[in-house]
């Protein structure tokens, strides 16, 4: 999971936003069961995507 999130963050494609949000507790009901490391990687992937498309991430 972490490798996939890192790859999506490095690609910084706005199309990956829904996939990244599945790992964040505010957007998914089951995300709180994931390890904190996975959630941190999701935030970092979202941060990298925000650099490219700020309007859709905010």
C-alpha cells in the first residue's frame, strides 16, 4: 500500500485523488483501521499532488 501511495504521489496526477483519499480518515470510514504509516504516506502523496493541482486538493 505504501509503495502504491508513493508512486501515485510521485506521479502527481489529479486523477489519483480518489484513490489517495480512500486511505485518509476524513474521507473513508475504514481508514482509521489502517496503520498510521499508511495514512502518513497518503498525506504525503496528497501533498505532492497539491503542488501540481492546488484547486482540486484544497
